[in-house]
């Protein structure tokens, strides 16, 4: 009898980083939408400058994405060892997804650095 | 003569799977193969209609200040061309192709809900017909396929043109959602034994991704069109700036649908390409994982692109830059796919047949469209060419080059599985070259016309500004392209007179080629046992495998004969798990669709009693639809026992696994709806200096808070039932659900009383509009949860048939889950309406 | 079988191109001129740009001039076949030139305004209008 | 084919003729070009385009070359039996994707840098014009007062600021020769700056679908040296000159009685309508009907009596006037310079 990784873990390893990216993207969008006036002035949000907030947000999400990418990697290794062939497809896909989406979240630093808050 | 793999010569079995008999049988036909073909024919008909509209527009634009048609007619044609191509052609025809092919590609027999398949078709057809019936009255929609407010609002479009568009669209979109819903479940739960997630044909991975996108993206446009229809009919103020509404809200919601929509169309097309290239290169894809990664990541990223349609609306640079980044980055997965294709061709030996020609046409044209797409993602450049003919050129390169070319390739490739015939190669080449040349002659000059300052959607242009030549050439190209389409139609008609072809004329690898051309309605008598991604290349025989699976598959081939059996396999291991009764033919899908069409159509003419009548018809049809069907025979019961020994359960209604997936997806839809409403609320709040307006007074605080407490305690009681099993805790389950329902009922009453204390109406300002809508949604969710609980109570009380207990169990689980979702909505709405104004 | 379909396809192409040509027929340039002091097609272009500048097309239908679809005054197709100008002047080149230069003097109160054409311009336009007589339309 | 060639020659000929014979008309009617470098903003965007174009061409060439080699080189068919994904061609995949990522990254960085440059002019604009989009024309305002319609002058060689809004549907202000477009959105004021480097006449149009006559909603911007511009501005803000000739005085009375004054305003007279364009200095403008026809007597007459044929569906009803009244009205309007 082979040991198959928990089903939830398989799903999580696949879907977490895309969802993290989406969440990050929507949050970043809402922050700028809420804190930038039409004239391009920065009114800040929750007392903090929105730029600080965006940097912080991006940093946290990059860390989280890297963590889940690693999780997917571990799950795929585990599945490869224990499960029948091709069953490691989902975590393997999740790992590549993780690499891509971590990179995409990381990219958000570039506009922040060049364009500033608004 | 030996039968092709998977065919049967058992009369009872064939009789069971044949389409329903009788003079009006086609009205009650269900099953994927007849309905899929109807989708294809109807979709193609709409394509031809939309194309003819385009030709008329091209004639009008062939020379400056042309007088061929009035601007009013031009705008109607322009609007209907866009709406037809995007709503009535591409998505339905791709879903139709998948509906037709998915079961045979997956090595199974049908989709999970045959009646829903039929309903999706009728809803699509009636939606399209409703939209087109406006031409009979000369009041075709004229606000563009994007229908920007306030141009389409009650003030600037007082006629009924846009009502036809909105209501027809709602029906057609509902059909799209339903098809997507079915395809997702089919791909996840109904596959041949041994077909794990990593062995699904790429086209179906693409359909899986696209369908998941449809579920979320289509909801936002449905809601946006609901707002607009409410604005037009009930005088709400979602889009009236003078009453606190926002015109940009429409654009956000529309493009949050509209951009994923483009990828919803492109991904299946890319899937088709990934299916065809290996066959005509005789090589596996260089990396299956990379292609699936590209499909999935493009699908997700497409939700972060919507505002690149709004760069000129004046957003802060940093916001624009996020969308710019994503519009550029989304090219990475597409590039990845491109290089996979090239590497595969590099390895392989190319066989030049028409499908391959069209795929190569796709690669050239789509490459151009993709490159201009990256350019448009560069915000400053977009400020210049946005809404110019450059954009028209770009998206035709993407949608014709990127979707229509692969689609035609797919038709040539899969025609043996649609009609059983191969289409002619010689006409195929004519077809390709006419389309390829015509397409480029028609659309390439449009880039230049855009640079010469030609805006989109103009019915004419003045002389002497350097646009005449580009437009004349484009018109010429459009007619060459149309000739290509004509050759396709001729080729198709000519092919119908040919004899049926072999099961696998192309030497392809996927399972649909294992069964005869055209496939029998049941696709496979003996389900194939899959051991790799390229079964027909890798496996000498499809019925060899481990003993248990072979035994199960053999048993399934001889039983059941008198009813249609659906087969559920495990999502990860691909092992057989369940056998269930598929729904049989019925008049109810068409009745339901008719009822809805009457209801929506009557609304256009403000005939609300007729509208209500339509709804009643729909409701009755729905109830009849859901009624139980035939009973099992003694023989069935014996064999059910045999299956139980394999660990395969047999269900006389829909399978519990499928029911769980359905509820899961429905919950996703409900939460998307909630999210869209909440986005609307907060978006509108940032749009006005004072929110809520001074005049808006919230009443009934105590009642509202009490209502929340009641629902929370109801949920606690429901959640408690998780501890009880069906076997021992039946009475406790009944008691808990009954108490929770009473609590929810009281909560609903209190909440309604609280809302009756309000000092404003939905017409006073946008705040009132979204407030009442959220309130209505809150009550709708409560009613849904109550109905689910009642069904659970009913089954717990009266259904003691031991064979049905799993089904009762699922009803209870679903009641519980819908209660969770209901509570989430209630608390989120309470927080938003009552608490959030005090936090900001 | 295929050959038959091919022939039909060929016919369809010809049909399409025919449609395009017919749609273009209305914009075909009309070179022939009746006035003695004007020659060649350049003059025709000169005249048509004068027609566009003065706005004749706003009130008259003039074949061959983009946007000249006015319904205020009479259509100017086959102008040489007209018996009268403005209802009572015999249709001679001299009368037409005078009429174009100052309609208010010849027919006070007519809706056609005086647009201060020079006599050369009026002759060019008159030549253009008479040119339609030779057209096979 | 001969017909088409003739057509091509004919159009080329007319354009040439117009360019020589009537400089004024030619410029508002002449071709525009997104890639022309006539304005500071357009110049920057043009540079971006050439960057994008060269990159894209390179990518196109590389990909198509690879594809052609792949198609026509000798390959092999997969043997029977278990199918292995072939790893020998993976380098194409890795290299291709890697290069894609690098090219896209460079593009993104370049985008943000150019966005920063274009965010604001280096010198603060001294002038602000207010543009209000109407169905289907442009109201030009300066310090809260309508001074022109569908036509305005700007000083060349300095940045000018536009504040853009609409009180009806969404429009979009686009001057391809000078700058990118910006939408005029009800309830959402926008702004735009641009600079014309050289004096000249520039044609613009509405780029957002705004109803039945979206196709004929154009405008003209005339850039001229500062001094000439100031003369124009002063003139544009002045009241209309009084009717001089007898005909014009009769025409003025007709203007007031026939209902023209209900929609149009002429500053300095009783006409204060706010629905249509203001007409204070009508005859000094180059065009009529939102830069679609030249402003000549014939066109004006046609526009008054049959505007619905020229711009079907527009908001100005065709007027029922006797021939005499029309001549008087024309005399009056032609005096409004």
C-alpha cells in the first residue's frame, strides 16, 4: 500500500500561489485606488503612507509565496517517492506555478521603486 | 467485420443510448452528442451572421463619407457584430466543441447532467434569438458590445434597444456558466480509469481552466447588466453621477469580465493547437507540464489585467503601472507555450495536412497579435493608440488569428468525430490560403489607419485625411477572407457526401480516436484503461490493466443495458468510484428555457404579468425536472451488490461526488456575487465625499443586531450536527435542522423589519440602490439556506431506503454548507451596511 | 465533386469582387469636360475640390463627390440634360456660370446663397457639372 | 483593378491639390500621425513606439526563423511504445522563455521610466483650458466662460493644461499629433497636458463611442507663437461686434425670433442659449459641424437648413426658413468674425 499525500495538501500545493498573487494584486489595487486622489496626490491610508504599506504588503506576499512554493516542492518530492506514477503531477505543477507567481509578486517592487506612491 | 473499439452490437444498449424517439424527440433530446452538434451549428450560424454584418460595415467604410447606411444602422451593426462574435459565437462554439468531444476524449460516456446540457443549449439559443429579434423591430442594440454607461443608461438610450441586449445577454451568459459548470465537473470527476490529472488531454485542461474562469468572470458582467437594467427599469442610481453613482463602476465590472473573456476564448484555442501539433509532428509535446502551467497561470493572471482597457480614464500612474506590469508579464506563459510548440515541431516530422496549415497560420497571426498586445500594455503608448484602429487590428489578430484559425483547424481535425467524414484536403488548402491572405490584407492596414488617427467605432471619416486607401484595402481583404469562410462551408457540405472514415484517420493519440467515426452516442461501451498521456501511441490494447479494473470495466460493458450509466472516477488516482443514473430525455429543459425567455422578453416591453407567468412556467418546469425517475429492476440490484465488492457504489440519482462538486462550485459563484456587490459598495463610497449621504438614516439597529445573533446561533446548532452520523443520530439531525430553521426564519423577519425602518429608497441615491440590493441578496441567501434545510429535513424524515442513505447524507452536508455560506454573506453584509460607515 | 465546389468557390470570389467594384462605381472619377477653357483630369480634380470647399454637396446630390448627399436643392446628376436653371433660366453655360457666381441677382430670394466665386472657379464647376452628360450611367 | 488604381491616383491627386491650393483648409483636413514628433508628449510616445517596434520585430524574426527551421528540418516520428517527453530540445524551451522574460522586463522598466517622465511637464503650464464634451461637439472654456467651440488656439513651445469633463456621456479627447488621449467622464474630472513644439494646425477627434454621431465629432487646435495666441485669446473673450450691414441687422432679428437664440449664445446680444455651441465669433472659425466641413457660406447655409443630412441624428433641427430669411441670417452670421 503506497502512502498518498493528503488530498487537501495536493490541492493547496497547486492553488495557493496563484491565489496569493491574486489577493496581493487586488489589495495593491485597492490601496492605490483608495489613497490616490484624481490629481495624483497621496492621501495615505490608515495613517500610513500608502507606499510603505505597498512595500510591506509585497514583502509579506513574496515571503508567503516562497513558502508555499517550497511546500509544493516538498509535496511533489514526497508524492514522487510514495505514490504511483503521474500522481505527483499536481504538486509538480504547483511548484512551477509557485516559481512563476513568486516572481510576479516580486516584480511589483519595480513600479514602486520607479514611480513612487501615486 | 469487427467493430471499432468501444462499439456495441447489443440492441437494448444501443436503444437506451439512442436519442429519444418520436416526432418531437429533438425537443427533448439530452446527452452530449446531439446537443454538442447543435451548439456547433448554432454557433457557426451566428459566426456567419456576425461576419455578414462586418462585411456591410467594411463596405460602408470602403470610401470616405460613404452613404451606404445611416450612422444609426452602422452603430447597430457594430454593436451586434461585437456582441455576436464575443457572446454568441466563440464561447458557445468552444463549449459546444468540448461538450461534444469531452466524454470521448476522457474515455467516458456523457457529461454529468445531460438535462443541464440541453438547458444550456436552449438558453443560449433563446438568448441569441431574443437579442436578434430586435432587428425585426428595427431597434437593434446600438450602444456597442461594451455598452458603456451613461450612453446606454435610461437618459441617453431611452429606447428599448439596450434592453434587448441586456436581457438577451443575461440568458446567453447564464448558458455559458452552466456549460462551464458541467465541463469542470466532467473533467474533474468523470474520466476513464487510469486517467489521472497528469494524463488529461491538453484541450480539456484548457477547457477546465477556461470554464473555471467563466464561473467567476461571467458573474461580474451578469451583475453589471443587472445594475444597468435596474437603472433603466426601476430608476436606481448605480451609474448616475449626479446621485452618487459612478460611470467608471461599469467599466471596472465589465472589464473584470471582459479581459478574462479574451483568455477564456484563447486558452481553449491554444489547447486545440497543443492537441494538433503532436499529431502532425508525430512527437509528444516537449513539456506537458509547461503547457498546463501556461494555461493555468494565464488563466489566473488574466484577472489582473482588466484596467488596461481603462488607461485613458485617468487613473493614478502607480495603479496603471500594476496593470501595465501584468499586461506585459502575461506574455511569459504565452511565450512558454510558443516555445513548447516550436520545440515539438523541431523534434518531429511534419505532416502537412489542413489542420496543421491552420495551426501554422495561427502561430504567425497570433504572434503579431501577441506582440501588439504587449505594446498596448505599455500605458503611455496605449494613451495614443487606445480606441483607435490599431486596437481593432490588435484584437482581430488575437481573436481571429488566435481563436478562429485554431477553431477551423479543430474542425478539420475533429470532423470525423463530429460528422464521421473527413473534409477535403484540396479545398482545405484553398480555404486556408484565402483566409490567411484575406485576413492579413484586411487587418494589417488597420494598424496603420490607427497611426493615422482613425478612431474606433466611427461610421465614416472625412476625405483628405489619408484614411481612404487603408480602408479600401481592408474592405478588399475582408471579402477575400469571407470567400475563405465560404470555401469552408462548401468543403463541409461536400464532405457530407463522403463515406464515413476510419476511427483514426490522422494516426492520433487521444482516446476519441479509439472509437468509431462518428462515435456512437455512448462513446465507449468498454471504458478504456489509460496508462499514459498518449494512450493510442503507447498502448497496444486499451482493455488491459490490473485485474480489478478490467473486471469492473467488463462488468460495465454488459450492465446496465436499460438505463444510461455515468461513471465517476477518483480525481487523483483515476480509479472507478461510483456508477450513477444519468438523467433521461425530457421536455423540461426547453420548457424552463422558454419560461425564462418569456419572462425576460416580456420585461423589455414592461409587461410584468407576462414576465411573472414566464417565471411560473420556469419554476414548474424546474420542479418537474427534479422529479425522480424509473425504478431499478431485480437484476440491477444483484449487480449493484457485485459493484459494492469493488468499492464502487451505484446511485439511482445524481452521484454524491458530483453533488459535492456542484455545491462547491455554487458556493464559489455565490461568494463571487457577494464580492462583486461589496466591491460596488466600497467603490461607490470612494467616489463620493459623503458616504452614506446625510439624508440616509439607518433604522432598526436593535432588530438588525438581534437578527445577526439569531443566524449565528442557528449556525452553531447546524455546525453541531457534524458530530452526528446518519445511522445513529437521525433524530438529532432532524431536531437541529428544525431549530436552526426556526431561528433563521425569525432572523429573516427581524432583518426585514429593520429594513422597513429605512428613511430612503433605492431611487434616492446610489447608496440606496446598493443598500437595497445587498439587503435583497441577504434575504435571497437566507431563503436558499432555508430551502436546502427543508430538503434535508424532508429526506431525513421520509427517505429510509438503505440504498439512498449516501444521497440523504449529501443533502444534509449541502444544507450545512449552504448555511455556512449564508452566514458568511449575512455577517459580511451586516458589517458593510451597519458597521463600516463608522469605521471610516 | 471537389472540382465542382472549386468552381463555385471561384464564382464566389468573382461575385465578391464584383460587389466591391459596384460599391466603388459611385466614386469613379468623371474626366470628360464640356467647357472650352478647361482640359484634362487635373481640372476635374480642381473642380471637385472647389465643390467641396464651397459646400455645394451640403444642399445638392453630386455623384462622385464624397459626402455630397444634400437634399435641399435639386440633385446635379446629368446636369447637361436640364432644360432650365432655377426654374426659368435656359440651361446654357453662360447662364450657369452667372448663376453660380451670383444666384441672388438672377433670382432674388432664392435659398442658394451668393458665395463670391470667381469666374474661373464658376467655369470649372460648370464644366464639371456638364461632364456628366458624357457619362454612360 | 484598374478602377482601384484610378481611385488611388485620384485621392493622391486631390490631397496634393488641396495642399497647394488652400493652405488653411488643407491643414485641418490633412492627415495626422501618431508617430510625428510635433509635440513634446507625442515625441516621447513616438520614441517608445520605435523601441517597442524594434524589439517586437526582433522577437518576430527570431520566432519565425526558429519556426521555419523547425518545420523544414528533418525530424522523426515517435516509435511505438511508452512515450517519453524528449529532453534534447528542452534548451529551445529554456532559452526562449528566458529571453522572453528578459525582453519583457526591459520593456516594463522602460514603461515605468517613461511614465515618470510624462507624468508632469518640467515647466508648470501657465494656461488652462476647460474642454467639455457634448453630443457631438466640444465646448471650449476659459476661466469658466465658453469662448469657442470645436476649435481653439494654443501657444506653441510651452505646455498647456486641459481640464476635461462631460455632463452627458463619455468622450475622449485625442490630438494624435501632439499627445495621447484622455477620457471626458461625467462625474470624474480629468486633466491632460500637452505641448505643440511648432506652430501649426492639428486635427483631433473623439475616441470614445458616444452615440450616433461619434464618427463626426472632431476638433481643430491651432498652435501659434505666444503673441499671436494672446491676440486670439483676447479676441475670443471679447463680445461679438454689432451687426453693420442692413442685411445683417435683419438677420440678427431673425436669429433672435427663429429660435436660434434658444440654443446658441452670442455674447453681447440677447442670445444666451446653452444647448448648442456658442457663436460669438463664428465666422472666424475654420470649420463647422465639429470640424467636418469648411466654414464657408455654402456649407453654413446647408448646415442651417439641412443639418440632418450632413450629420444625421445630431441635435440641431433642420430649419424651415424662407430663402430671403436665410440670406439675411447668413449675412449676420458671416459678420460674426
